[in-house]
C-alpha cells in the first residue's frame, strides 16, 4: 500500500526526533552561554565623583560697590588690597577669622601679620573684652603684595561671651576686585568651619 503524502512529515519527525531535540539543546546552551563567546559591549562611562570638604555656600557674587555695606558701618575703615577677607556677625561672642596663606602661615588674633604681607587689622570682642553687638574681623593683603597660590579661609568659635544660641555669620571675600559673600553658622565653642579656598 502506497504511503499517503500527509504521513511523510510525521514519519520524518518520528525517525529524527533525537536530532530536533539535540538542536534545541544546543540552541539553549548557546543562548545561556552567550556572555562567554560573544564580545561584551563597552561599559557605560562612569562619571568621576570628587569628594570635597563641606564649604559654606556663596550667596552672592558681584563686583564691590563704592558704598560700604550697612553691617560694616560700626568700623571706621577696613584695610583692603589684593585680598580682603571680612567676618561679620551680630552677637557679643568672640568669633575668630583665620586665613592661611600659600606659604602655610596662619593669620589670626595671636599672629596678626604674616611674612607674605597679610595682616589682621580689626579683631572684635577679643577674649570677651570691648564687646560690641556688631562685631567685624578683617584680614587683608595691601595692593600688589599678595603672593600667588592657594589661601584657606576659616572661622572659629573662640569664646562664648553672652549668647547661648548658634551664631550665624557672613564672610566677604574680595580677590583682585571680585567679591564673593558666604553665609555660615557656628553652634559649639571651639568649632571651626572652613569657608572657602582662594586661588590667586
């Protein structure tokens, strides 16, 4: 009896089932091991993150004006020049302004002039003496005297003289005619906060 045409594929499948099973197993193996034999795509570029110290954030950047800020009216005159750093706060406590010059020399109340020419010319509420509620401290380099390099600006809560709360403060930085103003707050006596670094 002659075989019907529709029976032929069924018989081929019956005779060669093991070949179809082998091909299926080889295909699955190739799929699940593709990471071993296929070239891997180039990795996505990962951005480099540089961890920096926490700095007080600037609140304004603008050229200096001819008129002094109202918070500075309690001081007749502040020294200025290539670099001027001014600390302002509104309590009778003793905050200290520190500036470290490119040579590593620190200017502050106990060392008020550096070899590089920087000087502290105003020191308010020192050791809780001659108290004022509108204190200012000022460090500056006269014109054409500030060396090139990196300067560090810090504020220290030196002594509590009457306030029992945290002390907000403002630091004005003037470098070669460009002014930046920073805001910060000190909570505990002997806390020191790095405000910014100056690159000149």
